[in-house]
C-alpha cells in the first residue's frame, strides 16, 4: 500500500474525513484520476484500505459517474469541444466522423490503446469552431474530410511508433 500512497501527489488523507456520504469519495477518486489518468484497481484498493469502504462499493461509485475512467487513456487523446459555438457548428459531425474512423464513442479507448475520445467544454478558441485537440495540438474549422485526414495521420504515427 505504501508505494501507492506515495504516488498520490495531491492526495491528503489526513484532511479527509469520511462522513458516510458517497459524495465524499469524489475528491479522492478525482485525485487518483488526476494522478494516473484513470481510476485503477490499485487506487480503488488503496481508497478502500484508508476509508474502510468495500472496494465493490467504491467501484460502484466510479462507474456511476461519467467523469471517471476505469481504463488508461490512449496514446493519442482526441478532445472534441462540445461548447456552444462548436455544438452549433458541427461538433456532432466531428465526433461521428471519429466514431466512423476509430469505432469509439466518447469516454472510450480503442482496443489497441492508441486513441481515446473525450468530450470537453469550450476550449477558448470559438472562432475556430468546430474544434478538437489531439494531445496538445489544436485543430479548427473542422469538416468531416479534415477530421478523417487528421485521424489517419495519427493512425499512421501510431503505427510507426509501435513498430
Ligand atoms: S465552444 Fe468550442 S472552442 Fe469555444
């Protein structure tokens, strides 16, 4: 357990008091996800250990809230903006095209672990709507053709890196 605890950089167990409400678990789960990118089984075991809440109950909370992931994110994380400007300018077409190319919906990761699709709020560049970000790279004024081209470029990159 000790080595897991050391990895929780923002995890302050001393300040946390369990008040019997499952909502009190949320900051702990968020901390785990911020640290690892997802809530791992190890993290659930550790939280169970320090709170005394059965791991199965914690797992139930994790799967109830859409904000938590139980699997690691892919090598390339595609964030599609669903803020108002992007929404009215075709965010759905963007995500549908990605879905068609990669066969994943929001909050899913491809089986090969290369891509994850995430929905995000306004990215702050509404004049470029619709917008998506792949890792740290921003792409705007997206059309289905543009999205396909970008996704295929990353598929190629992933293939090369995996060789
Ligand atoms: S709404 Fe998408 S960048 Fe602002």
